[in-house]
């Protein structure tokens, strides 16, 4: 400790004019003390005021420069020392030293700047201001192809410095991307894949940059997919695989890169990981299984990559994924169902899958999750069934396979995501299927639950889908029994509210359903239509210039149907509808204008 105090005093007094030898001795003493107790020594260095002296010692001519930079690198390992290093004016001279040729000086300077930048806003700003990043990127570029140990060591330090400089800072990450650092780092990874430390630095740097949208476009122009897959195949340790996964996940959000990863053979690697880890309870294997199967699902979100793996339903990948659905692992069941939902993104694939028995597999999976089931698996399986039900030819097949009954088992669910998908699946299934719509529409339990969910104010999605299914049951069944069930369950007011939705498609569906109600069961629904103030709402829709042509048209059709009821007709008369309707005779849309003429005649006759 006495030696240290002496060395600090000596440094302060003699730094300006002492001989190199006596300086060397003081610096060695400091390095020794730092090696024994970094934190305590750093505090003493800070208190002594020597940091300011260091600024003058950081000259390319001095033989002590590397040691001074080494001391700064060591003290900057402590968080409390980073700002003092910036305040002591050390950044500009350190950045200047990046221009020198001496490898040891470059190494220690890179370390010092990297440590000062670590989690330090002030440090990064100062390096940015002094133009340090640019010089470091140039060094990496020129050293990139050199594979001697000294160059690789320097490259590792410089990559680490850039990583600390830009970590979690979008502005600085963008700056590095604009400097063209991505192609350089990808090239680096390819050349130095045998060097574990350097590879690791590259991966962390990629992980940093890959979150930015602009980086993905640059990555797409490199052979990053090939390099990462090549590297992944070599890994045996969990931690190393995890590091590569952390780069793959953000990159795979880009559709071009998705396809590149598929073509580079990533899928085969993922399937292998799944096979090796599926029966293990080890924590790291469970984590690896989840990451690999999630990434697989992500790759299927790209249209081209998905279609490539589907291969007309003959693809080995598609076949392997099918085996995940009956597995005993919830994670694989989930990934399997999500994968099917992703494969089911065009009619051709959907028709092929339904014809080849996928529906039964999904229903069996749902059956395993009815009582206290896994919500994410329920949600995923229902998503897959909903997508499969979109092509017209699949609807009847799926209905006769018992999909509606399988889905109805989840009516008791209190989970909004499950409710949402359940409603969507039923709505897809009954589209233009009169018999099924009638059967479901007479199911009192279902209709009562829909009416309840129409009031789910906290869950707009569930509320919207419930309204749309109520309307669909009427529109596709055109059945008096269905209308009576909906009236008795208190559903009319919700259909009237739906006519005021901000979505034209929903407004329209509501108006068509209400017109059917008025045409088929006006007496039964009369009171509810009155209480819901339907006539006032129709007046508003017809008067509003912003209403879409089809909304105006269907509102007039509905008015004509409503005047069959005495009480509703009185309301219509009291609201000067004739005036509004006659204006619409000159509407630019021919169908609207024609309907306005017809409606005007009807209203005139009735009055």
C-alpha cells in the first residue's frame, strides 16, 4: 500500500519531466496493485488525481503508452470509474492512439475504450464524439483476413469494443450499420469460425444489431444464414447453441432470411435438436426444445419458406411436424398446431391437409386439453382448425367430421384468446352451410354464451367475433327457429349496436341479419327492436354522408321491412324518413339510387 501511495505521488510530480525508467516503475507498481485488488486500487487512483496526468502520458511517442492504456482498461472495469475517465479527458487521446501501428498499444487502447463504454452513456458519447467507432471498423476491415494469433486477439478486442459501444443503443447501432459493419462481421465469422472467443464476440455483436429493422436488410445481402447454420452444426455445448439461437430468432423475422435459412439447412438442424431433447427433463434440454420448435414455427411464417417445406404435402419436414401433434410434450403439441396453422395459409394446402386426415389429429389434441387443458395448445389447435375451415370445400367435410362439436366443448372457457379462436372457427365453419348454421343457432347454450360475450367490453376481439357469429347464424340459416332463440336469449340489442360498428363489414352483416329478422319474425322481435332504438339508428346511418353505399342500401331494405310493424311504422313516420330517402335518389351509386326510389314509394304508400 505504501508503495502504491509513493508511486501515485511520484507519478503526479514527475509525469511531465521524469525519465521513462522511473515512470515505468510507477506504472508497474500500479498494475501490480490493480491485479491484487482492482476496486480498492482504482478508488485510490481516482482520489489521487492521477487520471488527469494519464491524459498527457497517452502519446504515440512514449514507450509507456501501452502500460498507461492497460491501467485505464483495468480501472474502467469498475462502473464508478468510467465517468471519471471521461471527465479526465482520456477519450480523445485514446482514440488518437487507434491510429498508431504498435499492436500492444492498439490492444490495450481497444480494451480501455471498450471498458469505458460498457453500460456508460457518457463513455459512448465521448467515443462517438471523438470518432472512435469509425477507426475501429476500419481496423476490423483490414485485419479481417489475417489468422495469426496476434491479429485474432486484436480483432476480438475490437469486436468487443464495438459491442460495448452500441449495446442497446439504437442510434449507435444504426451508425455502425451505416458504416457497413455487418458484411465485415459476417466475413469475419466465416474466416475465424475456429476461434471460439472471436466467434462469440461476433455472435454477441450480431445479436445486438439484428434487432434493428435496417440491419436485417443488410444481413439479407450476406451469407449469414449459411455461416450460422455451419457454426450451429459444429456446436455441442448448450450455451453456444443458445447464443446462435439468439441471433437466429430476430433474423428469422425477415422473410428473405427465412428462405435463406431454410435453404442453408437450418430446419434439419432444428428437427435434430427436437429429436435429441424431446424426452429429456434436463432444464437446458427443455429450453433448447422450446427455442428450436418456436424457431421452426417462425420459419413457417414466410410464404416462400412455408411452401418450400410443405412440398405439396409430401415434404419430410411437414411429415415430421405432423408427428409433434400426438406427442406428450406440451411444447411440441403447441409448435405442431401452430405449424399446421401456418401451413394452412392457402386453399391448396388446406384442402390437401383436410383430405389427408389432419382434422382428426387436431380434434384428438383438443380432446386431451378439454379439462384444465393447456390454454396455449387450445388456442393453437383452434387457430389451425379455423384456417383449415376457410376453403369452401373443407367446410362440409369438417362439419361431418364433428369439428363443431369438438369446438363447442370449449364454450366454458374463461380465457379470451381461446374464446376468440372458438368463435372464429365456428363462424368459418357455418359460412354458407345452412344446416349447420341452423343446428348451432338453435343451441340455446351457445346462443346465451354469445350474448354474454357480446358484452365483453374488456375484450374487443371476443365482443366483435360474438356479434359476427350471432349475425352469421341468422344469415346462413335464414331460420325462424334460430331467430326466436336469439330473441329469447336477448341477442337483438347486440345486433342493433353492431349496425353502428366502425367496421363497414360488421355494420353490413348486422343490417342483413336484422332485415332477415324483420322479414321472418318481425312480431317476435318487434319489442326488442324498438327498445334498441333501431329506427333512430337507421335514420342516422341514412343521413350520414360518410356511410358506405352498401350500408345505405341495406338500411333502406330494412326500413321497408320494419314498416310491417304498426309501432315501428309510427316511429318511421315520426322521423321524416321521406326527406332523407328522396335525397338518396340522386346518389352516385345506381343500386342505392334505385333502392331509394323503391323505399320512397313504400313510405309514401304507408303514410
